[in-house]
């Protein structure tokens, strides 16, 4: 039996796009949308209350606190949230991080990719 070696150029890479609603990020966007500066403890309390109202709390409070902190740092590194010591403030464009906007951008890119594939196939005929 002989094994074929495949080079990286012959493999077609597919991307996986998670198309689900991110409730934690949505609640962070809602809590920081006012533009006020808020400490993490108070911010997490707002996020936790919002998630309880949506019945979206799972994994325990400590795990949720960690997820919230990681997502907040991701927003800060992308320039949508300003972090100063232990306080955070939402910046302009923060609403673009919400699930509604993220899923709309994903749908647009899928539509564009489908249209370009259809145009290429039509040109080949």
C-alpha cells in the first residue's frame, strides 16, 4: 500500500463561519452603548442581569464572568472599547460588534461569493 503525500497547495481550504447569536457580546454592546465609563464589576452585573432576562445564562456565574472578560478584551483590542485601568467605555462603532450586524455582514459576503461563482460559471459556458 502506497501513501500519497499531498502538498498544502492541492488541498482546498474551507472556512467555518459560526452563524449563531452571541448573547454575551450583545449584552456588552448594550451595556456600553451609552458612552459612559464603567468598572468591570458593575458592567458584569448589567450583562448578567440582561442574560438572565433572556434566559441565556449557562455554565455558571464564574465561567460567564471569564467569557465576558475575554470578549471585553477582544472588543478593546479591536478598538471598539477603551480600557483605562479597570474601567471601560464604549467607542464609536461599537454597535458593529453586535450579532445582528455580524450576521448581516456574513450574509453579504456569502451572497457576493455565490454571485461571483455563478458569474464565473456563466462565463465558462
